[in-house]
DNA sequence: GCACTATGGCAACAGCGTTGCTTAAGTGGG
DNA sequence: CCCACTTAAGCAACGCTGTTGCCATAGTGC
C-alpha cells in the first residue's frame, strides 16, 4: 500500500463513519477516536472531503464546558446511484442518494424470456424513465441484482434461474454501454445483504446472513462488515445445502436440498414445518461461521413473518430480523453495490496482492 | 491507519512473500511487482528488514541481458516459536523457525483429568524439555491448540471436549506466566488450517476448509488467505451441522449431526459410508463459501486416506488434499499462531475500527 | 572493446499523519 | 460582569513514508 492508497483508505474510513452517523452527524473528535487517528489528521481529511463537497458542517453539539464540537454530515446530494432488481417477472429500479436514502422508485413488469440484448434495452429504457430522461448530477453508476448464479468479477450471467439463454452473456458491459455509466452485477441476495449491512438492519453485529425465501432460497453473507463473495464470487449458495442425506431428489441432482424441502412444505401449506427446516439451515450457518444475526426476507417469509422469525430464532440461537419488503431491499442493495466502495465496504475477502 | 501502521503493513507484505518463496528466495523487483510498490520503496523496506536481521541476500539470478537480480531470503534463525497441541491423552510440542521449518519435536502422554493448573505446569515442563532448559534466541512466543470450544480473543477455555472442569479457565494467561513469553490459544482445527495455509498445502487457492476427523469432527476455515474465526471466535463448528433433519439424536441435543452420523459409520466399519457423509458436508461448505479446496486430516482419515479423498472430491467438486499427520499439522499450526501475524496473516475478518 | 540492458542505490522531493502551539468559543465561580 | 478554566479546531514545523530522477554497477552480445 502506498501513500495515495493510504489517503483513500483513511478517507473511506471517515466517510463510512459519517454515513453510519446519518442525520445525527459526527464530530471531528469522534472521528478521531473511532479511526485511531489524531484529531489534527481528521481535520485535514475532513477538510479535503469538505472541499470535494462530500461533507458539510451542520451545527454544533452542546458544550461540555468548552468549545462545542462542530457536527459534520455526509452531503447526500454529492452523489447518487441507480439500483436495478431483475426478477423472473418484474423489474424494480431505485435511485439512492449518497446517504443511501431512496429518492425515487419505479416498478415494471418484465419478460425475461426474450433475448438478453432486447431485455437489457428494456432495462435501460426503464432506468431512463426513472431518471426522467436526464442524467442526475453526481451519478456514480448502476448496480444490477439478479437471481444468480453469475460472475460478479466479470459481470457475466451464468445459468441465472428464471432467465433462460443468459448463460455467458456479458450483462455488465452491455448495460454499461447502454447507460453510459459504470455498472456492477451481483446476485440478488448479495445485493440485499450489502444493503442491509449499510442500513443498520443488522444492528451492532458486523457478521450476519441474509436468507431470502421467495421463488427459490438463497443467502447473502456479510462477514466482518463486508460482503463475502468467495473465491469465484459464487458464495451464498444456500438453497442446495444438504440437510436430509436420503431426502427427495432435487432439480439440482442432489438429495435433500433445503430449498426443495422448504418449498415443498410451503406448497403443502405447512409454514411451521418450512420455518423449522429453514431454522435448521440457519443454525448450521450460525455454528459454522459464528455470525451474530440472521435477517430474513422474501415473499414467502413476508406471508408468515412471525412464524419464520420465531422458529429460526429458536433454532439458530441468535437475534433474527426481518427485511422490510416495502423498502425494496434488493434494488436498494443493488445501488449500494456502487456506493459501498466509497465507504471502504467493497468485499474485504477478495484475493489480495501478496 | 497511520504511517507507522503503513510501514508495518508493507513490511509484513514483503515478509509474507519472502516466506512463501522459501529457499528459492525472491528478488527486489519481484517483490515490487507483487506488492504494487515501486522498486525503490522495496529497496528501502528490504534494507530495514536486512538491518533487523530478518532478511539476507543469497546469491543472484541468471542475467537476462543486464545486471542479475539479487536474491533475498528470509533468515530462518531470526526468530522461532513453540507450538503445543493438547489432545485428550497426549501432548505434542514443536519448535518452528521463522520460515516455518520444524526444528524439534517432543511427544508425551497427558492426563487432562487433573486440575488445569497442574496440567499446565506439566505442559510448561514439557516445553522446557523441548527447549532443553534454555530460552532459544528470538523466541517470539508459544501457540497452544486444544479441541475447543474456547475463546481465542481472551485465551479462556470453554467446554473443551475431553478436558472436564476447564470451562472458564484462563489457559493463555496462566501459561504465559509459567513460560515467560506471549501465549496464543486457539482451536486445534484453526491452528491446523493456519499452518496448512502457510505451508502451501492449500496450493494456489487462498480459501479452503480443513476438516479433521479424529475423536470428533471439526473444521478450520481459511477465507481470503487468513484464518476466519467469526464474531466470537467460535467459527468452524462443523461437527454439529445438521445433515439429516430426522436423524438420530446427538449428544449435543440436536438431530442428524454430521459428526454423529460419520463416526457411527466408522464404528460400524463402513468407511465408504462415512466418507460419503463427510463428502456431503464438504459439498455444503464449498457451495456456501465458494472455497477452492478441501484439506482432510485426523486419525480416521489417515486410516483410509484414499477412500475419504475420493468420495469427498467426488461430492465437493474441488481438489482435495491430505494433511500429513507425521508432519504434526496441529502442533505446527499452533506455532504459526505466533508467527503468522509477522506476515500479516492474522485473521482479516476480525471486527475492525470504523 | 563497446553498446546495450537491467538492477539497485543515492539524493531530492511531495505528501502523509504527528507534534507543539495558538486561536476560538463555550462554562461557571466570584 | 469579569476572568479563570475547559474543550475544540486550525496553523506551522516536523519526521517519515513512498516516489522520482539520476547514476553506478554488472552482466550480455555484437
């Protein structure tokens, strides 16, 4: 790491604390305490951030017997990002400001049966409508969330469930050309987990799993405050975890996959049973990764939130939270794919220079 | 991060590359390429390391039309560490040099039934015998590996399997006082995984799982090149992953735990079946964490290595390696608990300053 | 023997966080 | 109301980081 990387690192550290502080803001001295830097260093860093328009002064704290601390706040309008969720039959697009607040939403039906170029042209049109035809000032890029599996690093779809014929299609580069801005592609569960990590739904714990039970069952893992994607960006394949060695055959070819068992119970109208199966899978996760929390989301969980929350908490032995579907956690998380690197929240486990 | 932390970071980066290069050594320019630093910066860093006696020049590479590159090597004798494995009935102690090479081994029977202070006094005696009564120059500390569960951060044992009455005993601080050097405590599987990560057994992949099948079944996870310990240092509890929802009750109170099923198959003399069960668990790990390799070890694996390797590779779909039991992977890994931080290989997922 | 190539050190430099000091802006006792 | 005291934040000088430009060294190959 060289000096310019050091500067970026510390600026990101400060920005992340400013982001987490939200409307309350944070003082220079608090930043110094939390980063371990000296107050003077923080003054210089925040001066640069203020000069760049990313941070502004916003009032003062009450005095504690001396000069009151000046409150600093992230300037939400200094940047924004688009987030797009592509689902089997619908598209959700959101515009988020730098603070992660939703500025606009747009939902539309989608037919993924078409050829990828046509579908993506459609996506670009919808994003244009979301932006009302003009490029908002400070647009940093667009994040796209799809069901997966796909390759985050290259932005190429693989055998994305519900999107036939997409295997190997360069979604990221195609859409980047259409939109004229940087595009990042990731799995829907990863996007949601990242968004939840940044929104504070995960509470104090900096490691949690987001479990999404909708058309399928998937997971996004946040370990040590950052999204864990694994060696080939395929981590979080939770639906095909074997939890019943001699169970019924799954469409993936293996037996006793948790997704098959869970969805089967749901289909039979036994949410209690589905919740207990999901709880067993969650308990496996908690034991294996020693994570501090589980967050549940998806259509099927939303249909019986109390049952799922109670059974999973019982089995896993950690706090369980619900992702509010109305807040569009996946589309919002997709936009956070663009914003997160500014705050040093890119994935910390990616292969490093050694 | 401040400048002194930056210097430490870059020094660790260089040392880790030197360590990985082993006897072959590495030139300044290669270090520059791999770290992303300029050649001149590397010259300064290696000059400091040479002045500290950690690195020495060792010959030259063949010329490629100009001045031949000078080879740098880690000076193995610049430091050493003790590693101790405490098992149910035996103690293994090793002395490793800075390069991770084994200098000495000592094995002795152990009765963990006694009170912790008496057992640890015994351990300290054995370490004294390993060191032949004198403190070797450059001794950095002692790492201790036990079956777990235990708390790495505080160095306190919890309900360590095979060690009754140890719950809550401050193993690290007690032993540090007896030995007069820093002590680090961790689970046996974590120690082994760390040792394997540093020894190159994991090959190119910087994420893998070490699965140990002996008296029990446990795992150590290396993600992104560093040991993953989780929020409360309890990660890697693999033995009680549920793989058979309605399976037989386990002593942990849950049903269908992989350890119970696996060991039951072994007890019945069906290693093929045990290997297939272990394979299913390994496949779960690979899917969930997208790791690039599985490493197997432990007494039961050693009794039928081909069967376990073949079945696990088949199920998990990634390369499977064997940890050589004769190389004392757990005791050696325990010593690496002390050495690894020098090379920036402390756990990268520990809670960060934000 | 000489031109060429590649490595690595020396010296000057820009930029990072740190230190010592000063100024600003409050509180609270007399 | 004044003034001592406390706390926050900026200015200037500094030490140390990696970087840049230049040069000495040590090989190859015509």
